C-alpha cells in the first residue's frame, strides 16, 4: 500500500499538478488527492504547500522526492524483470508516443505475432514520454525530438514532409504545389510552443527569409483541423497525420519542404531483453 501512496506523491511532485498526475497514473483526481492526504496523515507531515491550484513541495516533500524517485526506479526494474522472465506467451509491453502514426504498424505486427501479450500505449508530450522511459516506466518511446542521451538508443523511424492543409474554398486549394513564398499572405494556424511541427514550420520560414501574416495558435492537431474546416486559416501538417476529407486539400511544397523526423528510443541497459528484442524485430528503421 505504501508504494501506491508514494507513487502518487512522486507523480504529483514531478508534474506539479494533481490533474496531470491523475492522467499519468490512470486514476481519478480525487483518488490522487486522497492518497496524498493519507500519506501525510499517516506520518503527521505536510508534503506540499497548497496555494490554490498550485502545489509546491515542503522541505519534507523535497527531501522525500529523491528517495521516492530511486524507489520508483527499483520497482520499475522489478516489474521489467518479471515481465521479461516469461516465454512471451504472457507479459506486457509498454510503449509511449507523442503521436501513434509512425509506430502503429510495428505494434500491430508485434501484437499479431504475440497474441497473448498485453500492450499499453501511453500518449504524452516528448518530455513526459522520455521521462517515463528513463524512469523505467516504459519499454520504448516514440518522439520527434532528436535527443542525445548516453542512456538511450535512438532509431530513426521516418522522415515525414509537411504539407499545406487548406479548405477547398481557399485560394491555394487548386494548386498542384506551392512554394514557401505563398505563406507570406495566408493566415497560418500554428501549434503551441514546443510542438515539433511548429518548430519545423518556423525554421523553414526563417531559412527562406519569410515573415508570415499574423498567426493563430491552437493547442492540438484536431482543433487545427476543425478550424480549417471553418475556413479560419491553413496549417502545415506531417503527411502521415493528414485527414482524408472532401472539404480539405493537402498541397505539397514544390521545393525545400519542411519535414519532421520521428525516432524510437529505448534504454541501452535493456537492449538485450527478450521482450524488447521481440518488439524491435517488427520495427523497420528508416534510411538515415
């Protein structure tokens, strides 16, 4: 029971938010709050300063955090050792992704080859996914961030060009191809800060010396597509993420197309495990 309470404390301390911690733990917010309160009451301590929705570690909480982090890592090692000890007729593969498009075929092939295994697909931003991998809570992670970390093995999965997605009524909708110069006057819909799609878009525009018209920032791919449906603007999206809809047109760039790279990461120390090796057999690296 103590490990469950400590895992809730650890996730809240890492995320700084009960809401995010509950999502990472796949439990409700009241459950996380109750576990923290139970831990504090059991030992007569305060672990967080509560200032509205903001949570800051107390001195006791700050001293507990590194010990809990080590414990969570050891528990992850035990969990992995047990999951990897079987003959792959039973077990559990955990994969984290920022987007599933580039790895679903590999997961499907692995699942068909090992139908008795359980597979979990966690979705988060790049930092969350890599943190979970390093904390031994994932077996593999997929991200568009190129991370240089001595603990990790990185495999290139895909290079995906960005296309311009517009409504069929847009002035560019009948073009077979566009140039980056065409983005001078269109209203761009951009992802939030930290999005690799946004970074690739802005880098391509900067390299071409283009200052686009004022943009609208929208925090999700689905919301951007909905806005394009309403003819609120256009956006650059990776080819593999483009929706198929008669109201929308995806236009390639004639040259110097921005592109994203997608990577698979796993811990070097677990590279020889049977579970991971069985999964990697179904992963096809892209040409570097």
